């Protein structure tokens, strides 16, 4: 834990007291989004202190030319930047001629910021003494509408406390925006037109290179003591800017408010020549409802989400706040409405990483969305990868692979690889395995096989072809080896025979072979179509099988564990417990050379294989590997604590499982990795959900049914969650003394609890 200023609360993220040193961290933590757009929690009024400005549109990006010291064949030509979009939230405020700016105020008191997760809004309040000694009280509330996902709205109120005042509100739009993270300081946006009519303003702009056409819009309503004001604004325009200036005399103790409606229309959803028209329609719908009407709809929308997705924890407020924060941010990032989108690792909270899709989606996010929404949302995420299959084949071709071998990108926006670090682009090829595993996991959970003969098998064939070609036969070992890779532990590069990579390569080939056989026998027309399309013959399948059957796995007889890679035991094996705490995090304190030579593990690597393929190892094997590798794990990846929490619970080490749970659930709230100012770790938040449902709840799929081995940390009185399993809603409640199950469905549900089968009848409470 590296920060501790967020006040524990069951349903809200709360900050009290203004501290300029916390501004950028809070801008991340209090971010808001609605799946179509999002923004960091920047102040509406001007702020001259250190700030990380960020507003984002889903699916809109810029191909920033790759910048490296030494170009290597196969490098991606660009790194896809999540673009800082034109801003619509700004409202300049002046009081008797003095600008409201928290960085320059003489005094700030009663500062409070709240992100209400239950209802989906962000508020802020404070009193301030300006440079001219005017004292004002400010209260603001804003949200991005789930109902109208092109629209956001702000209610910004100012009350003069010590004198009458001339107050000026200047709401504005600004497309003169830059990214904090850029390779060449390129201009990302080209402003096409700045227009206004009837107190509505529009900036049309397009992205350079990718040519996304957008319209940023606003309209404002003013009120004095809740009574509508009719003020004709003066208008200021520039090449990238438009502002309306509203001036009003306000008596001491009166409240002047501005309701600012704003947002984006994008040519991903509209004809590029109709963006202003679409914006006007969005504004009309929003202003007809008004701020409070939209707020009621926002509350209803979030109530629907929480009814299915909530996890309740009794007796531990910090644990409760953590899981709800994670679930809230996941739903702000991706709601499954648009199958062209995916779940970016920073969501709408920052620019780091770039791209919108990593292997995190398949490994961590799909289980969350399958269980808390419906199978179509998860299926859309699978189809996203199918739609990128041709690009994955092209990516493999650039690296010298052939015959339809597919290498899915580590980072992508449109299917092309756009990560420009060689050890990731060329070597972290295990990502292919997560794509295949997600197909298997989807069928295992939903029981829906239709995706596989329709689309999924083609993906599996491309991936199997890649693994067969990537493996090398070692005459020395008389085995197939996979050389020069980076496993999930990115603190080792260019290693040979990473256990997880070799294991998942073997599994992918075997799963593809099994699937081909099943489709051939049960979906003959699809089988014939796919074999013709992929030009796949029996001789090639035999080559695949030869590689899978002959795959090499490094193993230590001394330690009775699979080795993370061939040279792991050559390292100086000093555990994390013996590492000076002043050296942590090592990724911020050490040279990369020193990290690569160390035994320290960024995240579950060998243990990631034991998580995915738990049924293929005994509990004793898991225990040996957990005890060997966890002491060397620094957990400096956001994806690390959740897997270790699940496995610690499996091993009945509940105190350790609880500690890992707190770390994953409060990773950003408590800034464990010293980097929350850069944005949140969105995709790993799905792992927090998994650590409760799969870890403490022990949920698995066994014998084609749900299986549970419920456990509960001693710090909790009880916890509960819901699961949508094959269109039947199962509610699970675990307390210190018992576990109860209720199913909301029209028919019985068969489950397994602690190895015993149970039948749960609709709406009947079953107590264990």
C-alpha cells in the first residue's frame, strides 16, 4: 500500500481535503465512462497545477509511428495511441474578475470528492477564497449517460459567501488537444470546422492518418436559485476553440448554476456528413429530459447492472469498496453493446499501453462478462478475434510463418500488431494460447457449441499452425522445443522453453485436433467448408500431433517442479522476503539488465498454466509449484495477485488468499504499484471478481455443471454473488456458518457442492 487517503465506504469512492500532490492520482481513481466514451476526473474549472487531462472516445485511435533506436525486420510500423479527445467538460469561472483556480486560491476548505458507484455519478464540493478575497462555495455533479451514450452532463453551482458578486461562466469546447504519451509529438487532430447556433456549439475534427470524423458538442442552461435564467452569451471562437460567456450579478448567499450538456458523435456510428445533425438530436433528447431526468435514468441503468453484477461483502468495508470499484470500472469501460469494441487495459482512464485489446480480455475478462451479463456479450468478444483472423495471419507472415499460421497481436486496435517492444512483439507469443483457451472456456461455461463450427475452428486451425511451425525439433533432447520467448513473466526475455508457453502450445494443438474430429462427425457441412477454406489435410494434422506429443517441458527432479524456463535454476535464487524493501518496485528502481538476470517474477507464469489447466495437475503438484515460485514473485503486474489469491484459496491458505484479494481489489485505490496517476488497471479488475467467485466461492465447471467449494475469510461475516449460468440466475450466499443457493429460472438447476450433487428448484432456498 502506497497511499491511504480514500475513505472506506460501501458504495462510494470518497476523498476529503484538497492536496495538489494527489490531483493526478484522483483524476484516475474518480474517472467516469459509459462504454462509448470516458474521461479522467479533471476539474471543470481551470486548474493551473499539475494535471493529466484526458477525455476518450471508444474505438478512436492514432497510429503513432514506431520509435526505436535500431529497427528490426518484423517491427510493427506504429503504436496505436488511445487518443486524448477534444474536451467538452471545461467551464471557466470568474468571480468579481478573479479566476477560480484551486492552484492559486488563498484557501480551500471542506473539499470533498465522491464517485457514487451505486448511481453512477461524480461530485465535488468545496469552499475557496480567491485571490481577490471573494469566498465562494462550489458544488458540481457530472456523469456520462448510460441511456444516451453520446451525452454527458454537468451541474455546476457557485454561491458567493461573503459579498455580492459578478459571476461569469464560460463553458467551452477545445480541440487543440495533445497526448501526454506520444513518440514524435505528432499532431493527432485536425480541426475541420467550429460552428455555433442557438447557444449550441460544435467542433468537427478528424484524426490524422486514421481519419475518424468526430463532432464535439455542447449546450448550456443557466439557473439562479433554481429559476431559469435567459442570458444571451458573448461568443469567443478560435481555430480549435469555442466558448460562450454568460455574465450574471449574484447576491451573497444566492446560487447560480449551469447545466452543461456535451459529448461526441462519431462516424463509427453516423455518416460523417451528418455528425452535427446527430449531435443536435442527442442534445434535444438530453435537454428535454434535463439534468435531473437524465440522472434518474442513470440511477435506473446502474441499478439494473448492479442487480446482476454486484458482490456483497459483510463485515469488511475496504474489501467491499474494492470489489465494487472493480466491477464499476469494468462496466464503465465495456458493456457489450458494440461488438467492434474491446476492453482496453486502461479503459478510459489514461493513455499508457495504447491499443484496446490485449490477451487480458480472453484470460481474465470473458469469465466476468459471461457470468454477469449473458453469453452473447462473451460471444461478441470471441467474434472480435475471428474478425481479426486475416490480420493475425498477416502478422505471422511478417515474421516468416506460412500456410495460414496465425499470430494474434499482443496489442491491437484493428487486428494489426501495434506494440513496439521487440521482446513483446516477437516473443510473448503465449498470447495465442489465451485466444484458443477463451473458445474452450466459452463452450465449457455456456454449453453453446455453435460458435466453434461457425467461426471458432478457423481460429484454432490458424493458432495450431503457428505453434507447429514455431516449435523446433531438438536432436539433443529428442523433443520439440520453443526457443526465444517471453512468458507471462515479462521480467525474463528471450528465454528457451518457457513452461507455460510450451504447455499451452501443446494444449492448443491437441484442442484443435479434438475439435476438428468433433466437427467432422457432428457438423459435416461446416467441416467440409472449413477444410476447403483452410486447405487442411490429414498429413498436416499428423505433423501437428507429432509436435504436441513430443513437446519438451523443463523439469527439476531436485525441486520436483516444472521450471519456468531452461535457465531458471542458474539464477541467484534470493527470495522477495530477502530483498531490501527500498529496492521495490524493481521495475522503477533497477536496470532492465539487472531485472532479467534476477529470479524475480512479475506475475504468475508457471502458475498461470496451473490456473488455466487446474484439472490436469494434482493439488499436491499445485502446492509444490506455488511454494517454489510465489516466494520469487514481486506481483508488479496487476494481473498477478488474483491468480495467486485463487490458488491460495484452493490450497486452504485463507489468510494468504485474503491478503492477495485485498491487493488485487485495492491495487489502484491504495496504489500498490506506484503508478495510479497514469490510469487504472481495468482488465485486471476482472481478476478481482474471479478471486471471490473462483477463489473463495470455489466455482468451477465440472461434469458439465457448476461446482462450488465455498470458503470464507475470517475477516468477513458473509459474501454473496450472482451467476448467469446458461440463462439461469444462481444466487450464492456464503456466511461463516453456511452457504445458501437460490435459482431464478423456470426449471431445476443441477450443481455440485463440495463434491456432492444437488438439485435446486426454482426460487427455493437450499442451505448447505
